[in-house]
C-alpha cells in the first residue's frame, strides 16, 4: 500500500534519539519533542504514523518507535478528555494516567483503512476507560454494576427534568422518565453516597473538635455485656424450686425488698435472705463462664 501524499512538517532530529535507530532511514521525521508539537501538526503526523504503524510488524524497533511517538503526540487529547472529570474527588494525575491507557488501546485498535479520523475514534475510547476507572475503582463500598448504571441514568434524567419542570423532580417523576421502579430510583439515589467514605474522626463543623461523627454516634450499652449471662441463667433458674423462682422474680422483676417479699409469702425477711443466698450459690455454680450473678441483678441485700 502506497504512502499517502500528506505534507509532514520538517522537524529537526532529536538530540536524544538512539544512535542505533534513525526514523529518517524509514522515511519518517525525527521529532525533537512530541509534547511541543502544535495540535494541527500532531494531527497530520499522527495520520502518517498510524498508517505506518498499521503496516509495521509488532515487536520491531520501528513499531515501538511509532507507538511511543503516537502516545506522546496525543497526550493533549487525553488531557482534553480528563477535563470533563475535573470536579471529581480523584487526582487529575490518576485520571490522565487512566486516560492514557485508553489512548494506547485506541492506537493499537485503530484501522486507517476505515476512513475515520483518529481523534473521532480515540476520544470515546479514552473517556470510556476513565469512566470504567470511576465505576470499578473509586467506590468506597462495592456497588453492583446494575445500580451504578441506574445511578448515572437517574443523575442525567434528574438534571434534564429539573430544567424542564423548573424544580427538583419527584421520585415518581424520575421513575417514570427512566422507566424504572420507584424502589430502584431510591436505591440509585442512595448509591451516590457509596462513592466516598469519611473518617469517623472527621469534624462535622469546621473548627469544632467535639463535632466528629463518632461523638454523634450512640454509645455502647453496658447491658449488652450481660446478655449472654442472662441467656445462660434462664435454664438454671428453671431448675430451682418454685418458691425460690418466685422470690427471684419478686426481687429482680418487681424490685421488692426482702421484707416486702417476706410479707407477701408469709415468711421472715431472714428466711428470704437465706433462700436468695442459696439460689445465688446454685446459679453461680451453674454458670458456664463463671460470671458473678451480681453483674446481672445486683447484690441480695435487703431494702
């Protein structure tokens, strides 16, 4: 296949070109600094170099030169695409690096014979690679792809409907517009909060050291520590004589004093105290973990 009659700017040889490889030997210009080439020149050079790349065997020295030069010539295209995502929380350097991966894929897949401009072919590939990076790599919590796609659809539709209605659209209106169930729309709206995570130590109010999120969270309930003991006690209490079970119930569920229990059962307060002490000894011995009964109900003192 004959080379196209494209006028290529005459660019001086690079001082850093490897002495063992000369682009001019292959009828190609040596580019001193591909990053300094103007946009118009980069487009013309890319057209020529892409055709030669397509004709060149992979793994050869010429193929490596062509591929590397094309990447450098079109870095500006990556930066142009990356500017669309400048409002994100990600570093611009990371976005450009990801977009460069898309550029390399575009260079490797481009077919000059299809008659499509390289920029027209490469830009969607670069943007797609950046979007894939956001979709797969920047979520603080794993979110199914179905919900990620629903979030994007709902976000776009919300902006469009807001302009059309002159107000923020309702969930029902969004669901009808994007042809999703209302529950799915609610999920998609909630998914946006999964993209980033904030430390519990981060202050809610600037300059307020006591406004960290952890200060607003509920405290640990001390009673949770004895739940296991209470569950262990239930079968042990069931094995006690009926009168002792009654005394325990009156003491710890109705909060009666030993004297009140004695009057209700027609026995002395001293007898109630002895029965409680006996029950405690049996229950303590039966506890598998040896926890003190006082951690559950308190001491068996009179009141």
